[in-house]
C-alpha cells in the first residue's frame, strides 16, 4: 500500500501540520484528519524508491560477474584502447 502525505488546512487556507498514512490506491482521498476531524488535503511528494532499485545496489548489478551472466560485454578504457573485462567479443578495441 502506498504511503500518502496529508497536511491540515488552516482557516486561512494555508498548510498546517503534515502526517503520513498508509492507504490503498483505491481508497478515497481523506478530507478530514482521522483522529482530530480537522480538514486536510493530500500533498504531492516525490516517490520513495526502495533499496533494490537504489544507487547503493548499482555496484552489484553492474559487477563483471552479473553482466557476464546476463549476456553483456563490458569494456574499460586502458592504455592500448578499450579492454574487455567480461562477456564475448575481442579482448581489445583499439582507438
């Protein structure tokens, strides 16, 4: 279930305190705070990306072993051109 952010609507229309709530995607948007009954509106926020797709795991996904297993070829720039570190293809691609 998605985590939604809501904020209280103050009498002058400005935003007040914010809170988070887990709701089903099909659940109606809250119009009042579930505990206090104060009017609220849902806020637009950036998406939270969980760990498996974060930059922290990119080094594992892009490891030579994993790339080779998935059928990719990887070249790294060296002294004599680009040298193959994994996969099929020529060992060196010269400039």
